[in-house]
C-alpha cells in the first residue's frame, strides 16, 4: 500500500467536515506460535456485511475486468505469490521454489491446499491456471516472455522464459483455479471464503476448515453480494450501511463524493499516466526541448486538482512505491518551468505551434490534457488540444498526427517498459522504438539493479515523459476492518508470514 489516507469524515446536514484524527493499522499481528486461524473482528460475529457485485459479470479472474467483482477475488482465490502494497511478493500457495543459474527457468512446488469444493491443489491445477492466464486479456501482457509451462518429474511446475528474470514471483500474483474450472464463470478457490448460492442471491461464507492460517482484515461469517451498477447507487448503498467496503475510481467521470462517516485508504492500481512525444519532426524533434519537457509539468498540481490526491506524481516510469524507483534520480526531472522556457528560447522555439492528442472518451484525462496545454503555453508554446475518440484517436496515434499525446496504460508489477521500446511493442507510437533502451529493459528484468540505468536512458531519450501513477479510493465502514493494508488488485491483502528467501531452494 503506497500510503494510508486515514480520513474519517462526519456528515452534518449533508455537509462533510474532516476529522484530522488518523486511523493507523497496526500491521500483521501474529501470536507467539506464528499465525492464527481467521478471527472475527470484535462485535462483527453476527454481522451480515456486504460487498458490491455485478451479477452480469463473471467471477473468473482471467476474464473479469470489473473493478467491483475483482475486489472479491482476494477472498475467494489464492496465488503462488501475493504482492503487497510495496510491490514485494510473498509466498501463498508456493511452498518452495528454485531458479536456474541463467534465471530462465523457475520450478515451483505447491502446498496441498484445499479448494472450497473439497479438491486438493495439484501441480496440474497450477500449470493449467498459468496457461489460461497466459491466454487471457487480463494477464497475457505480463506473461509475454513465458516460453512454456510444464510439470517436472518431482511434481513441480516449471516456467521457462525467453529472457532471464530476476523476480518472476512478482508477476505470479495470478489466482490459481482447478484445472477443469479455468473457464468456469464461478470457479472454486483455495481462499478463506467460499461462494454460495441461494434463492436470495449469492454470498461468501467464511471457511472454518480453511487449509492455512492467517490474520484476515475481514472475517465476518457471511458476506452478502449486493447488486449495484452505478457509482451513485454504490455510494448510496454504502451511506445506508448496506455495503461495508467500496473500491471507487476517482479518475472516472462517474466518480461521486461520499457524504457519510468512513475510513478511507489509497490503493495504487498500476495505471501509468504519461506524455508521449512524436520526434520525427516539429518542436519535439529537438532533443534539448524534448529533454526539458519534464520540467514544464507541474505534476503535484495535476494530482491535487484532477485526481483528488488519488494519484502519485512520478518523474520516472515506475511507481514510487516500487523498489525500482530511485528518488535521487527522480528529483533531477521535477517541475521547474523556467528550465523548459529557457530550452525553448535557446532553440528558437518560442511561439511554435504544437498539438496535444488525447482520448476524449476519458473526460478527466481530457481536462488534464487541457491543464498540461496551459502549462506549456505559459512557458511559450502555442498548444492545440486534439481531443478525439474511437478510430479517430487510434488512427491519429498510429499515423503520428500529433506532437504530444497524453496516454494511459497499466504497467505490470515489475514496471516493464518493453511495450514502449520494442519494435513490435503495443505502446510504441511516434517512433519510440529504440533497440538500446529495449536492451536495457531486458537487462532490468534480469537484474533489478539495472532499473536506474534504464530510467536514466528513458529520461535522456525523452520520448516518454512520466506524469503520475493512479490509485483507487477504498471506502470502509468505520471499525469494520483490522490490520487493513489494501494492495494492487488485492484489496483484502493478507500475509502468511513467509518470505521468498525462506522458501527458495538454494542450489
């Protein structure tokens, strides 16, 4: 978790005022013996606490991209590894693993975990799940370097890579399902809750026979799943107390303010906001001007004014929460409009005309583009915001009909930039492909110590100008959760108390 906002608002005559007192989780509480069975939060034993759910969408983690349904997944399913809010992987279903000397082969051995339908987890289930994820729209982007998945003679799951990876576990927070249920709409899982159905709908039931031990942030006996399809309806149900936890997207045009007592967390979602340059001609074909662009962007203002602080300014193409973010390097590329103006003056670029392309289907991003345009105009450029959507936007990107474009993508947990710099990369627009930087991308995947060199090269090339990493807002009914530490794609994050070093087989 990047940070805790720890805000509790009180509503008086429908007008909110902020209580400055902070709510600070105590972290993962373990007893002297290590871990305990799931324990109920005091006073919650008989509570019929609820979560929002869209019944028209599946609960299959490989195909469902619905934000509310995905919030449920960390209660139903487990992964080989879970990634915490600081982008650190921790063992879950993985009992032990080994890595080849060239870092192109990993073998994972799993616990005999029990699925909610009584089946026991096997290596075959893991292999089938990873293969399904590899073909899925949700996870395929992070697994493009996987060459093959197989089962070893000693019962391990071998993942063979096309290029060396230092930290493959960081990408394996992928829910594991039974092999014969990878295409099911409502598959069984090994998590602390089981899905149940009845005349009244669907709900989650706490598994008293759960195979492992952990302190859970939520441990109500029953969690009802209630239908709410719009941001306003979800907000209203929360304010009435019908829903206990809500994950909202402050960057969405549909976002609505909450007007009741709540506890509020910031949870980064991996969405990266950036400016891309077209460098074949025009103002940004000039390297001096292009390198100075980063100084023209007041990222803190954008985060404050347009994302309600539910974003984190970034001058490097990695989350500041990740271990790959070098703050000393990042500080070299911060806001200083005078530097950009001086670059324009020195290169005789004042009053030049440029276009800033943005997808008009995203209203907030369009407003951010307009704010950035004003920043550039204040420095001496003439900027036209080109807001288009659909095929017009796609074609403009592909055909280089812009000087700058404001883009948004979800980076994988290892902050891989290959899609920008590979000649076949899906984010390679405006002539961004660069064999030298792509090689540095591969070096960084093989050894994280190379991320600083990669980021410095990216900023010197200056075809990519980072702006921010966005976050979700997680609203919780006061006092409902304990030791709450929401993480990316894992709102109900919990630890099993193990580390990678403890389970890695040394050879």
